[in-house]
């Protein structure tokens, strides 16, 4: 039989296919300088990107899990393909004709239908179903769409279709297109009982696609009252292509917008995704036939480029009923898997995005997303709302239930903020330290044990956040400049103070620098780092100082690079002060305390102007 592919054809595929375009279907890549690109690794869970791609060299490497190779090995690893399947897919993408050597070479295809044939079968089915949606048998399906504000152009945009009620219509069509029954079954399109039959019959269909746009499955909704299957929705079963815990409906349409805006909106249904996209919220996705889980989070993070707290946000939409509150609680439990800030958007009357668009138009959907609130605040508010806060025992019980929830939070850097929020929401007599004490007790208490009476006490020192946490990246890079290039950074640090560093360890490093006379003192001192290290009394500060002194900078420290980091550090401090001042303004009644209110309002205006000036300097740097 025919042997292996010719070497020149394999080389042509590698030469013509851009590795960054292929990997970009799975990961949001950003320029990392020197012609390389970087993103979150698709092979292991990480919060700081260590996955590097070199388009010039046609290679990739992850410094975290050490996986690497070329575009062919990437597809083999990410999709579980054989070498033959990977090269065939890439050849099809590049328009390269593959030829085999004559001889007895082995074909390494796995048993069963090749993956590419399953993709092609799904594509043929989607085209067939879309054609059927325009026919007389699909009038109920078209009415369903029209009643929800979706016209023919909308149906075509999302590739929607209709499955005929005839139990073998699709199977016959696929056979006519050259597909075998095994391929139709392997793609999840046909099931086998006493005989083979179409899995979807008499239903409205949404094609579910991978990030690259290939159809890998379908979601199907009942539209006829006499449908013998009770389930309102049916989905493709688990196949080689379709893993429900890992697929997101709409990701093919949303991934570019998600990468550009670092925002993702997670909704609950297919029509909600449609409504959002048509309303201009083009970052909307939904899980398919299962709850949003950890695997969905990992997929979404790769496209969010989820490692910059100041840009990324994930917005969940839930109903305001008990089921929605339960879903919000589950989302909160997975909140720490995101670096991005998490929010919830709930319509007061319980309308989902699709129904809201019907009633209020596109603007209503956009307004829903714009009025988002922090997820933790929504969840804590639901808990506190169950209790009578006019009673002392009601306040204590509300605090205890909130504390049990916060005790499950692994990121200790968030615990104090949550405790402050609980104290503010409950009000009188519930001090932040009291809440923190209850959180510590809840964390140690066996499941189901009765909580003891709360006691006011000083909170124990919690573990420090990871120094490489993306929240502190600006602080880290600025200190690397201070230690490694004190002459380059020079007097631009004149406005920096210890309060500009939010991590205690980084603040300790800066305080050593201040005590030594500032960066100017280190400009001509060859023993600058040694002098600082000798002065360090805190082991954690000394360790951080050592690391910062040898870690590579992101690029050569020219004046533009230095200024950008210094001004960004100052701008973040201004942003924190603005947020604190706005919170104080919200708690201040302008009628009862006009002087305080006006003074804070003036301070806020000045801070906003200071922040704008810093942003202008960053842009112009």
C-alpha cells in the first residue's frame, strides 16, 4: 500500500502554515517582544503566562510544563491527533496536496473513523439542516425564532437549522455524500437501536463549534407538542470531537472580541448568546447541556488572556430566583480560578437576555451588562437578605453564614476585603475584626459543627500573596528597574512612596531603597544590591530582593520603558484612592454632612485630574 507522506510535502505544510494562527484558535496570544508571542498555556492551568510562540521559528514552548514543538506536534497534543491526522488537517488549511511514497509504509491512523471525517460529517449535517430550515416542514421552527426576535439573517449568522421528522433523513443524505454509517454514528449524528436512525428529529438546531469554527456537535430544541422525547433540549453525546464539559456555545464568534476586550459574558442558553451578539455584546458564550464548570473556566481563561487584573472581567448572567442564586453561589466557588474580576448581571424582573431584548430592544441587553455588580457582593447580599438585620441575633446569624462562605476562599488576599464588605452590609455592631475572627473559626470548624459565639479579636497574620501574582506585576517590574538600573530610573522615582506598593514584601524592598538614600544613591554604587541586602532584616524581603536583582527585564530599560512603569505605578495608586473616596462619598449623606461631602467631592475631582495626567504621560511615554 502507499507509504508515508513525502518529506517535501510535510516541509511545505510547515512552511505555509503560520503557527501563531493555528495556536491562536486555542489561546489568545499577545506580542512579547523580539518577534515572540505569549499566552496562557493550554496544557496546564496557570495564572501567569509561560507559553511562548515564535512564529519566525515555527515553534512553541511552555516554561511551566515544558511542552514544546512545532505546529504539527501542537495539534497532536491539543486535539489528540495522530501525526497523519494533524498533517492532513494542516495541509487542508494551507492548500497543500499530500503525496505518499510508494512502498509498504504504515498508516498510523487510529481504529475507527478519522477525526477529520467526523468534522466533515458534522459540516455536511449543518449545511443540510440549514437548508431544511427554509422549507415548509420547518414553519414551527421559524415561528419560534420570529417570536424571539430572530429573523432569517440571524438564523444564517448562527448557522441554525431544522431536523426533519423523518427518522432517517439525515442518514440517507450523509450516505449520499459518501459518509459511512460508522462515521455518522461516530460524529454523534446517528444512533443505533434496532436499526440506525437520526439522533435529532423534528427539532430546531444550533451548531456547536470549536474556536476555529468547525462544527463539532449540535444543540436541539423541541418545537412540536407531540415530540416523544420529553427533554426540551438534546445535545450531541460525548464523541471524539464533542466534550460537553469543555465546549462553549458561541466561542467561535466571541473569541476575537474576548481577546481584544478581556471581557467574557457567560449566559445560560443558546438564544441568550444570540440576543447578546445581535445587541452588540459580542463576548457572550454559554455552556452546552451542563453547568459552567472548571474545564469551561480553563477554556475561557486562555481566550481572556486572564493574567491582568486591571483589564479582565467575567460577567455571569443569572435569573434573580432561587435557581439563579444557587448558580451564582456555584460561580463564586469557582471565582478564584479567574485572575479577572468576576461580576453578575441580574435583571430585576428575572428576564434573561433573550426576553429582555424582546421587551427593551438591543439597548436593554447592553444596559444589563453595563449594570453588572461584583459577584461576591451579589452572593453575600443574597445571604444577608435572608435575615432580619433589625434584630441582634439576625445580624449575628447573617455574619456567621457569610463567614462560612468566605472561609472556603483559598486566596487569603481577598478575605480581609470580603470581611470589610460583610461588616459594611450588616452594619451596626459587626466590626471587621469580629467577622475575621468568625471566618477563622469557620475555617477550623468540622463540617456541620455549631458555631461558637463570636469574639472581637485581632486577626492572625495571614499568608502573604504570591509575589508573582499578576496584581503586583507593575510593582515587581518597577523594583527590578530600581535594583538593576538605578541610574536609568534615577529621579523619575521622586514621587514614589511606600504606599504605592500594595504587597508588604515589595513595600519592604522599597523602604530599604528609601533608607539607603533612594535610587540616586545607587546610580554610581557597584555594591548597590549588596548594600540593600545587608540592610534587610526580614527574610522574605531579602529573598525577594535577590530575585528582583537577577530576573530579566521585559525589554531594555530605555527612558520610555522606565517612565511607563513609574507612571503606571502612580496611576494605580490614584485609582485605589479614587475608589476609596467614591465609597466614602456613597456612605456620606450630603444633606446631613454637607461640608464633609463637598470636601471629599473636591478631593475626588483633583484625584481624577491627577489620574488623567498620569495616563497622558503613560501614553506619551
